[in-house]
C-alpha cells in the first residue's frame, strides 16, 4: 500500500510525519547532542510556526485519526508464542 501526502509519497513513518507537518520532525523533537543554543533556536522556530498556524495541532490530530480509520490493519497485533522454558537438570557427579 502506498501513502501519499499531496503529490509526495511517504515511504517511512518519518517521511509521513515530515510531509504531514510540512517541517522536519527534528524541528519538533530535537536531535541528540544539540547544544543549548541550537535547542533555543529550534524552539523559537517551532513557536513561530505554531503562531502562524494555531490550528496545526488540531489538524495533526484530525489527520492521525483519519489515517487510523483508513488503515485499521496498522494496529493488528498478533501475540507471539512464548518458547517453553527449559529446566536445567542438576547432575551430580565428578567431572572426568
């Protein structure tokens, strides 16, 4: 099954999120090892985006709900069988 956001195909979950948001996911989540200065700049940019589009969080929730409704098989979970536990048998005796 192929998923498109506009005319762009989303191949991975990260692609889907970036295309849906219109911004890189890292803008919202940050990156490992970023400095305090980088984090402050990223958060400022995120605040500016939210100020420009205050309905963005509601739109994202609506979009996520639509994806779940259209693709219920995404949440089909099959429990895996647990392997039988092996009991170690204690051997009495002397090693040769």
